[in-house]
């Protein structure tokens, strides 16, 4: 009797392992949980570093004017830049951290294989970068971390190239879903950006990972949206051309951002500044700008929410747009590690809000709310930077 039960159980297990779709979905369940927990730890680590740098920033030095000058914004990015430079110099190949681009490359070329050590070091460098106030995003590093862990799990289970690519997308989907409390956004992001196409064989594993990522995020952080949005409606279809023009403006801003980052990197090479020390100079420049405009530091979600709630006037919106653009170029160009999604949302909200104010001047009764233009600007700018319009729309 017992022997027959064992034989029957073995047959069922064999049948289960031969059902590749079911097997991959269950592995993706584990990937989603691991990636979500990693995203939670990643976000909490940033908070810890921010608290440490806030304590550091309270150090006061006597100034030339018999008073005390508080380096409350200059010191953290400089010290953070030093730590990031040392970390990247000593623990990564080619003195370069990995990010979403490496995840896409691993999916397209390397069969979903990513080195675990470099992925973890890059995540730590991102924690230091964001924690010290660099103008970079946290979503890209979370995706990279989730994909790296998924790749390691795929190697552990000895999955083939196609399955590893799907698992890579599952890790990214869970990270996005956990970051934005949006499972559908994670699913579409994985297909649009990581896998590169929509595939039925990948849908179930990716969806399972995104769902478990959302569940874990909600259990820890609560069921709260990333941005606080009031009810915004388009007042007239005659405004659609205006929204189209806003999309063009956001595309131009995204092109400026994408083009100037490598130019800034080349400037450091031209002046023979060692790559490990470049973040120190970048941190100094960032800190000096932030003394006048501290909103540009970090991911900037607080200022983004204020723009969505129409708390800023035209002058402030344009100032924050320009300063955030400069801060992001300086941060990424000097070697701080992080993503571009959060900065693009920030800049899109400011550009959209400013555009909405200008458009509403001739016809104030026909124009939609300024917040509507801010939301549209966020989506347009982020979609242009990431090249993922569907998932970006769902995220926002």
C-alpha cells in the first residue's frame, strides 16, 4: 500500500516537472517573492542611509562672517560620491555599475544570465547614491536587483535560455509592481522593456511574479499609490492638440537628458579625472545647486506630488524643471548609480504644469486643470525616456 502510494506520488511529480509552463510559473512565484522582498529591503536601506546623511549634514563649521554655515546639502553628496566611487572602483568590472540596460542586454544576448556579485554591488551603490541625495531614480536599480536575483535562481534550477529570459522578466515585473503598487504595470513593463515582445508563454509566469510582488509590497507598505492624484478631467476635446504639443515638448526634454549624460561622462574622461573620483565632483556641484534648490535632490516625489496638486506657480515650475534636468545630468554623468524614471516623472510634472499654466492664459474657462497637464507631462516624459508607453501609462 505504502509502496503504491510512493509510486503514484513519483508519477505525479514527474508529470509536474514535465509541465514546463506550470513548473516555470511556480518558480516565478518564488522569484516574485524574492524580488519583492529585495525591493522592500532596498527602499528601507535608502531610508537608513538618508537618516545617516541627515545626521552628518548637521555638522556646523565656523564661517568667515562669525556665524555658522550649515553644510546641510553639500556634505552628504560629496561623501556619498566618495563612497560610490570607491565601491565601483574596487568591486565592479570596468569600473561600471549595472542597471536596466544590462538587464535588457542579458535578456537579448546572454540568455538571461547576470552576475550576482555585480548586481548586488550595483544595488548597494544605488542605495548610497539615492541616500546621499543624488538626482537618480530608485525604480531602475530595483528592477536590476530583481532581475539579477531571478537570473541566479534560473541558474540554480538549470533552466534553459528561453526560460531564464522569462524569469528575468518575472523578476523585473515583481520589482516594478512592488515599487508602484501596480501589478499590471509590472507585467507590461517586463514584456515591453525586458523580454522585448508580448509572448503567451511568458504571460503567466510574469503575471504570477507581479501579483506576488504587489501583495508583499502592500503587506509591508500598505495599499497606497505612489502619487496622490486629485480628480482631473479634460474639459474639451479642443485641448487635444495642446496635449500633443506637450508630448513634443517632453520628447525634446528627454532627448536633451539622454544626449547630455554621455557628453558629461566624456568631459570627465577629457580632463583625465579618474572614474572613481568623478562622483565626488558631481556631488559637490549637486550640493552647491541644492543649497539654492533642495527639491532637486533624491527621487523628488514630494515635489512631484506638489506639482500634481497645483501648489507651484509658473516661475517655480520652470526653475525646478531646469534645476532637476541639470542635477540629473550631473548625477548620472559623474557616475552616481540609479535610474532615470523618477527624475523623468519629476521633470514631466514640472514641464506639464508650466505648459498648462501658459495654455490656460488665453482661454481660462476652456482649459483643463493644471494637474491634468502635469499628469500628462509625467507620462509623456517617462515614456519617452524609457521607450515603454503602455507600462508607463499604467504606472501613473
